[in-house]
C-alpha cells in the first residue's frame, strides 16, 4: 500500500507541475517563449523535462525564455543533489548518518576516476560537455536508454509530433513498452578490452558502424538516397520507428522495399539510426565518390570524406553539428593513432601533427564565420595529405591503396563490429532473432574488408553477442544459438597460418585490480563467458534447481570456451581435463549447498527442538537424491563417476560434523537415538549410489577409502550397555516378585502364581523397549538380550525349586543288605558298629519342611506356565527382529 500511495503521490506532483508550467508559459509572465527545434506549440514539448527553476528565473527577469535551454538545465541538474539556492556556504549534505558511521578510515581514499577529455582540444571539453541535444542523430526506436550521466536530449521533428497525435498509437506503443522483458545484469560479460582515450560512447560506435555498413553496401552498388516524404498513414510510420510488431513481422518493411534497399532500411531501424542521419550519410558518401572512377566506396576513409562533404547547414543547429564533427574526429584519432592497423615508423611525429590538425578543425567552430571556414578548409586539406598515406599503407597482405586501414585496428574494429552484430535482435523482443538474421549476417560480411574481420573473429564476436543477449533476456533460444556459434569457432590447427599469426598479434592491455593484464583476442571475449559460466556452475544447486536443461547448455558453453582458451599461450601448460573441471563444479556447488543446508537446519532445530545433526542428515540425503536424479545425468556425460565424487564429498562433509558427536556418545540418550539412524541412513544411501556405478570389487575398494561413520559399531556398544542395565533391572524385579509371592492361584481358571506374570510383564516391557530403539544394531545385541532373559528365567526357576523338599528327605533310604563270606562267619558273633560312608546323613523329621499339596500344585502350574509362554516369547522376538531388519533395508 505504501508503494502504491507513493506512486500516486508522484503522479499527482508531476501532473500539478505540468499544469503550473503550462499556466506560466501560456500567460503574460514571460515576454517571449522560443520553442525548441521541431516543436510548433507547447503541446509538442514534454513539460516533464523543462526546468521549473529556469522558467521562474526568466519570469522574474522578464526576459526571453528558450525552452531548449530550460530542457538542458533540467538534465544538467539531475546530476547534482537538490539545492535551496540560498547562497549559504555553511550547509553541506551527508549521504550517511555521522553517528552510525564510526571513526573515519585511517587509510587514504582511493582516487576518484575522472573523465579524461579528448586530447584533440582540451580547452573545448567544458563547452562540448554542455551540448544538451542529440538532435537528429538520436535513435528513433522506443527502447532508447538514456544514461543519467548523459546530458543529451532527444528532439522530435514536426513529422514525429504529428504522429504522436494518434491516441490509439500511443496506447499500443505503451503496451509494447510495458511488455518488454526486464533485462538482467550483464556487466560481468564485458570483454577484456581497454577503454578509448577519446571517450567515444556506444552511440558513437553504433553510428560509425552504420556508416561503414553504408560504405560496404555502396561498394556493391546498392546505395541510394531515399526521398524524405511524409507518410500518409501515421501508424505505419510511427510503428516503423519502433521496429516490426510481433504480429506483423516485417510486413510493412517488405511491402515498402525489397532486396538490399529494404535490408538496409531494416538495419537502420534495428540500429536505431534516424532518417535524417541516414540520408545525410548516404548523400555524403555519394558526393565523395564523384569523379573517382574505378574507386570502391569501401576504400574511402569515411570520417574524412564525410567531414569534407557534409556542411554545417545540413544540421538543425550548431550543437548537433559539433557533436557529429566531434565523433568523426575522434574516430580518426582512434583508428589512425590510438589503434592503428599499421604502426608508426617515424617516432610518432605524424601522430603529433595529426592531433594538432584535429584540434584545429574543432577550434574552427568557435572562430568567426569567415575565419573559421577558411581554417577548416586548410586543415582538412592538410589532414587529407597526412591521413590518406597512413590509411593506405599495406597490411595483412594487401596492396597499397587496396584497403583503407582506418577502422581495422584492434580493438576498435571488434567494437564497431559488435554494434553491427547487435542488429540481429528483434527490437520488440530482445530474446529473439529478427527474421532477416541470415540476410543481415550475409550483409555484414561485406564490412569484413573495412574492419579486418576474419571467420574466427566473426564467430567469436557473434558467439559473445549471442551469449550476452541470453544473459540479458534469459531466453534459452539465445543460449542454443551461442552454443552453435561456439562450435563454429575453429581450433588452432584448423586455422590458416596467416590467420594464426594475425590472431596472435591481437593483444589488449587492461587495468585490473591485480595490475595490468594482457589479453589475446580469444581471451578478451571467451574469458568473460567462461568466468560467468563458472560462477553459475559453481553453485548449480542454486541457479539450476528448477531447470536442468538450462544447466546442460551452460555446461556446454563452459566446456567449449575452456577448450578454446586452453590453446592460448598462458593456458597451454595447464593440464586440467574436463573431468577435473566437473569435479571442481561439484566440489564448489556441493559445499555451498551443504553450508546453506547447515544454516537452514540450525534455524529449524531451534523451532522444532530436534537435534541439528539429525535434521542435517535428512537434508543431506535429500540433497544427494536431487543430485543423483537432476544434476548427475548432465555432469556424468563428461565425468562417468560424477555421482561417486558427489556422494563421497557429501559423506565427508557430514562426517566432519558427525565425528565430535560420535566421540562424545556414551549412553543411549534421546539425541543419540535421533542422530544415529539418520546418519546411518545417509551412509547407506551413499554406498548404494557408489555401488550403482562401480562393480562390487571396485566399490569395496572405494569404501575402504571412505572414513566410514561406523554407526553400527558405536551403536552396538551403546545398546549392549543398555541391555546389560535392563537385564540387571529384570533380575531385581525377579527377586522382588519371588519375595512377594504367596503361591496362591491367580484365579480359579489360572492356577499359577502371580510372580510369573509379573516376570513376563517386565521381560516383555524390556523387549518392547529394545525394539523401539531406532538405532542400528547387529545380531549380537539381540543374542545378548536372549541370554539375559534366559538367565532371568533360570534365576526364577531356581528360586521356586529351592523351596521344594528333596526326594532323599521325603523317601526313606534303601536298607543295607548284609553279605557274609566264609571267613567272616567266625566273626559273626563279634559285635561292632558297622559304618558305610556311602549312606547319606539322615535328618530328623523336624528338620524337613514339606510344602502343602495346594502350594506345590501352584508352583508346578507356575513352572508349566513359564515354559509354555517362553516359546511364544521367543517366536515374537524373532518375528520382530526380522521385521526390523526388513524395514532398515527399505529405508536404506
């Protein structure tokens, strides 16, 4: 709501501002209002771009108001903070809050980059910077982007203003403007090229590139000067400035003109060149060819010829002419001095003379009319005598005068060619190629002679342009076109000897943070592509989590650009393979994704009271599952063991977090019970993925390289401790149950004692708790439980049996039989006490405790009940153990 209110408030302020300006300008407050060029009335002027302060100042003075100056003042003031014009020197503005900024830094601030004016005429840098109009050179497309640092204002012609009167057209244009896609940031893809010393802008390069295109077309006889007549249909004229509509697709253009003439008109619209500039450039080149029989138009030194053939009177005002002349002079300086195709051999003497002449030509516009025209004519004559021999020097195997080498010096030529290549994109949908793309590319080949472009340079520049457009628009079709173009770039052994030497000579020195670096041609254009792709693939879990097809294209771009860059001198010694590069991507992305998961788990754990390691194991397993199903099919095409690399790395990352917890685990706490199963499940999943790639023998060898968690071993030890503690508790309950037993039947139907029921209850509770433990355990732990339960029942049975009288006490002993031998008969009458050591000691009846018959029956029934239930207990334990192992296998 706040944003909507702010927008509504801003719209109301702008509306009130226009009403106020219209009232002041229409009233008698100002003596005279001078309209800007091309405007007939105030309805033709955009009041949003008129400075209110400038208008009020003129109203106070009662003087004449030039709206062009008011517009210029408005754009100049947008570069500075709003001032109250009170004249006080005690006020200043702070961007930050002083109280929150802290102490000032101790180190000196970095130097502020300053714009270096053209060395042609430093004294004019201030006056030229005040030029506030783009005039007729401004592009006529609706998606012109005006920089905040630019003081140029687009002016409309009378024909343009008449076209704006149709409200239906305006609504259609606005709808198309709003339908444009929001461009992404492509600053990381800037090629490794140094900046121009003269400060020429992208608009300057684009306009010069179009002039080169006209010259190349003129060499084949396809250059004519169209007559400028007013169109009968306003809509067709206005929409042609925008470019084709999506539904029309060149219907208007094809009906208007065909062949080379129609293609040049399409190129003009695509490159956002005004009709006035187009006509002026065509007429100038045709005039330059007068009297030059047998000379090709593409051998002309275009900036020089245009300077000589186009006069000041062909421009709507002086500012537009100065700007145009400045561009032509800068191009001569960049092409012949700063970036020459053939170097100077006279210690720069001619370069100095050339700079002096360029400065003098620029000075002519600020001299009296007659004197300035005379000096300009003389300077142009002297300039021709110097630059023509320089431009016609042979280079790259051509003959003297065969080619004019003014725009083919690196890197001016590739920057100009880049502007030509940008014309292949639809002006209304930047994510698509125009229908005439094949014809445009064929036409651009005619400029190769002027710009010194080869097949490799073209393919590389075109691939870079396409990939940059993909980054801006996120249109995957552009990515596929870029991949196709990268595949067309020939490898080193596929290039000719002359082209290899030529590419080797194309070097660019660029200032970076680490110092001045020197880039080859391929490094300048392919390194940004490789760097951008590496950055995306370095965190493919984030950038391609919803589109694996896009990731496949980026991997292809990375591998293709890498293969080409490895042939460059600095990269030739590197032995990094495709597998190494894929492993680097996996390592970087997986570590970053694991770190994100770790932060997410810490937040969730605080809210859910779950242990972070248990949650991290679950997140890691999900991450690995997504890795295996979504990303590995792509990476495995270039690295068959990619899933093994990924699984092993994630196993190690989680193991580093788990190790301190395992070392500190001494008992089966709640944390142990929650963490151990999750960690074991993750490890089993890792092993399953590894076994899916390797054979059994190889997989086992790889397992030995892993630092296994050994959850079962540690968990088994803790379970044994728990089992021993529980068995001690069972024995205590058995002793207590025996002591409290009175040997009364539980019920008339159940004639056994209650102690055996209590013992079984304690045993079954222990068994339930044992199987409720979700920690990994082995068969040994269950066997220990079996032995402990068996020992408890033996103790119970012994207590019962010990209270029953022995058979020897209840049954009289067998009487001793007397046997006599013959020799003993003599002693028959000898009385003595006979003693047989084999006979037991006979206890008296008072020493023997005999249970009653009912008690004895209850004890016997109790023992029988214990034996009958023991088989059921054993079967239940085995059944539950089998189910537990089956469930663990399913989970893993």
